[in-house]
C-alpha cells in the first residue's frame, strides 16, 4: 500500500516488491540463530512426533488479483467446488456459474472484459465529485462538508500537480514541433537516421534553436545519445496524447467498474462477475497463494507454509485500490462456500463504503471465519492514520475474527516499510526475502506485508486443520499469545509485541483442547 500519485504510478498497496535474496529460500519457515522465521518446520515436526493428524480439510480464501491456476505448484492446492461442473450452468445453485476454483468479481458476465487497473480511491472519489464542484471558484457550496472532502481527494490524487505537469509538457510539445520543423529545413539532415547525439552536434545557430534546446535539454540527455530523433519525438507525442486523454477522461470517461452491471450501492447484489481467475496482472495473487499452500513441485524449499490447505481463488483486487463493494462480495462468497480462513493482502486509506466491508466482516465473524489482512507498506503508525478495512463494529470494537499483520525481517526486527500500531496491528510475520511462485511456473523473491499476511494465514489454516474445535477468535488469541518477542529499539509495534511462532502456537492450541 505504498502511496503514490495516481498519475505517477499505479502501484498497489500490498504489491510485493522484487528483492535480492541474501537468505536461503524458505528461511521464513524456520527459526534459528539469524533466521527469525515463523518456526513452521518445527511445528510440523512436533505435531508428527505427538502423533497428531489433520482432522479437517481447511479452505483458505485468497482475495487478491487472481491466480495462475495452471501453475504446477498450485494446481493440486486449488479448492475444488465438487458440486459444480464446467458446463455453463450454476450446478450447485450458489449464484455463480462454473465457479470450480473460485470467482472473479472484476469481470463482465460474458467474460469479454476483465478489469485490471483501477487507480487510487482518492482519484475515483475526486472524479465522482468533479462534475458537481468543478465550477466553484469562490463562495460557499451548499454541502460544505462534501466540498471539503472533494478538495481533500483532489489534493491527495495529485490532480493539480498533474495539471501543472501537463502545462509544462504543452510547452515541450511546442518545442518538439518547432525542432522538427527546423530539422526539415536543413538539407544536410536526414530525420530518418538522425540520432540524439547527432542532433546535439548539429552546427545550427539562432534564437529559435536556442529556445528549443533550453526546453528539450532534459529529455535529450535522459534519452541517451544513441536514440533516434524520430523515436524521441514519437515517445513525447504518445505521452502527451495520453496526458490529454486522461484529463479529458476526468469528466467524460465512465468508471469501467460500472461494466459489471451490479448496483454498486447494494451489498446484496453480489451475483456478478465471471469464473476467469487467471488474468493479466495476477502475479500478486499467485505469489500469495504460493506462500500459503505452494506444493514445491520444482523446488521443495519453496513449499508453502501449509501445503495441505485448499486455496479458494477470489479475484477482487485490481492494480490500484480495490472497490469496497467487491471486497464485501468476495468475503461473503468465501464464507458461503466453505472458507475457514480468508487472506486479504490489500488495504487503502480512503474507503467511501467502509460500511459494506464492515457488514461482510461481521458476517464472517458470525460464521466463525478468520480474516487475515496485511498492515500496509508505508512505514506508518496506523493507530493515528486510518487504514481500511478498519474491522471495527458500530461501537468501535475490533472484530474478534480479524488479524492485521506487519512485516518483520530476517533478524526479527520490524521491516522499515511496514506499517505498525499498538492498537491496530496484532502481530508481525516474516516479510522480506520470501520466495514463492508466480505465473508461468517461475519463482520470485519478494517483500511486503502482503507476504507476511499469508504466512499467518497458512499457520492459522494449520491450527484449524489439526484442532478443528478451535473457533476463529480462539485461533486469533492463540496466535497473539504465542508470539516470539521482536528485536526492537524499545518501542512496541503491535498489540502482541511479537512475531508469529507456529511451534509455540501449536503447543498452546493443545492446552486449549485439554
């Protein structure tokens, strides 16, 4: 959940960041010396020594960007809807056609369109209110509170900065056109073969050339001497056209999310979408699923935390901020179709329909389903800066089935990027130099609270599989009470004060059942 202006980059809050590994693959599952992982391997050895068996198959709902269902490391881990047949019909009458392994809430019913990019929630809220307030220059609008909110969203979306950048690019556009016209008048120059280096060495003089070079100097040096003039000019033209298109689209382009055809304000209208789980940009969800239940087919060291779990794929997270309606629908789908743990490596700082998501979390709580969420990657104290979902009821009390996870490093310290908070973050888990599968049967090393959350989800699935009598709230308490203390500078970064420890959790779970 790194915050960046919509126009500058489309980077997801919980999107894993490619890192260079200095620790062995699978370090996050062990705990010894300088490898302060989650102690998963010792937990499994302890369970085996105790003669304990898996007593219940646990389904983990992965609400994310989608999953490469053809990946060899995940095929055998996918949840299978036994009552559904791939025949274009809703065989199990759950409202979703051909949902063999899960559901996609970001696609049209006929699958002709699957949404992959959505921008920030701040931009979407600005865009929604722009037609209403665009002409207000001075004076006090009738709804002062909403207008203040509009101004806040406009500022956070970086629109004014983008407009200033567009105006600067307009000046560059005139310079580019002037330079191209001047080059056409030089008989010794062939624009088809001219490079930037050649342009810089042209024996030309005059005020027009001087002005052109002043404006374009940064672009020229940034491009490199070997780049052709035509390529540089074409890149500028495409970039400028895209900027104009985006500015025009603020008022004229409808939100593509409306193509799904559902009522965005009705949480009960949740039977929309399609069964396409593998779409462009599903690296994040594939990675997360692998951390939980990867089978380690090509490399045993990359086995997931609990490969015996079944992964239910629920696509509801685009590149950008997720929509509240989709997260609420995804939670309901996971609960209704048998998930006992839900992983949500997602989050944002603006949530116009937080109530919808809150109702869904309450629904999960009433059905004894544990939800695990990533804390976010902005290095913020989220006790003072709200991060959504808030997971609090109408009285402001945290739901007992909800865990928020920060990221710790190999040495057992808080990762500098990880959000934290004594009230809002429950515990930490390894969140750097973690290897998992990505589409195309490849592996990637990554970091982020998006990585830490599925480690906790995998351990929670393990507890519920071996100790099916435990409730969601009991699993949460066990995980928090059994943490290993973090290596800190004297500060407390979560309510538990520590890093998840699977072995200690298993031992405590046994006591719960005595």
